[in-house]
C-alpha cells in the first residue's frame, strides 16, 4: 500500500475514532466497483458486500437505540417511521459528507471525471460499507459505538424538531422545484372497523404515482407515501442534489 494511502486512512480512522486491526478491510470499504474493474491486478474486492452488511448493522443499531431511547417510549409505527428516516440515503449522505468520506474513495477514472466523490449515492453506500467493515474488524459493540457517536447528535435534532415526520413538506418543496407542480394525495382504500382502520394512500405528481403509504391515521399514511416518493426521486437522480441541500437546512 502506498504511504499516502496509509496517511489518508489514518485521518479517516481519527475522524471515525476507530483504528482498524486489519487495514485491508477498510481499503475494501472505500473501493468503488469502478476502481476494481479498471484495475489490472484485481486485488482485494470492492465495497458492495460490505455495504449490504453495513446496512443491516446500521438498521439494528438505530432500532435498538430507538427502543431504549430515554426521552420517549415510541410505539411500533413511530419507531418504524423514525428508523426509515435515520437510515435513509439523505442522512447517510449528510454523515458521509461531514466525515469528508469522498476524499478517501478509490474510484475508477470514469467515475472520477463524473464527480463521483460528490455523488450522494456513492457516499451513502461507502459509509454503509465502512460500518460493515468496522463490524467485521471489531465486532457489533464497536460498530454500535462508532455509529452512535456519529448519529446521536443528528438523532437528537431530528427527534426534537420531528423533521423525520415532515416528508410532506419536503416533497412539496422538491416537486415545486423539479416539476413545477404540487403533489396530490389520493385515498385508494381503507380497511378495518371504525375503531381499528387502516388507510392506504398514493401520492401523484403530474398524474404519475410516485409513492404509496399506509397507516392507522390518514396523516401517517400520507407521510409514508411522501417518504416513498422522496426515495423514488432520490433513486432516479435528483438534479444538483436539491433534496439533500433542502434537508440539510432543516438540521
């Protein structure tokens, strides 16, 4: 490994407040598949397997943290809503950007020219891979400690302001910028008796369905539909990262 890589990784480890026992696991976590496929040696591996693992670890850590959260006792639907927000690509991107994770990425030439170090999806995926690498290198409790160090300030702000529940406002602002129109929510079905109803909503933008949601209250079902619509827009590529910038201003 080149000396400058070791120096850079030491900086990353300092930011994470964790030093790897096996440096090759961290190298795998920061290696994008574009770098691997352009490398003649094909040494090591790229980070998608670690990303899969890290996603599961992050979900468990956040779920456990919400379950034992001292300031409130959340019910199942509230925990589900908050978890979905906290493990979202939006939050992962925010954390990765604060870590300056893009500076440590190993990218192929094509992805480098395409500003891959700034892409929210690549940064979010790499952060999950780093979480997976820490789990393999140091175990669950170590990974939990690192994740909570990074997430607890964000969790405190989100839970205090309840930004997570405001997906409808985020979607409204975003669709106005991208499509010049407001989202419309349509009740498509309701089941159960009067004391235990379940509502199903779809959200439409310019007559196209962007998301579906369900809940025991109409507002919760609409929020879930809005959250899924935001995820669809993120996945398809929001121009200039508008959604991420808007969300960052809320924190």
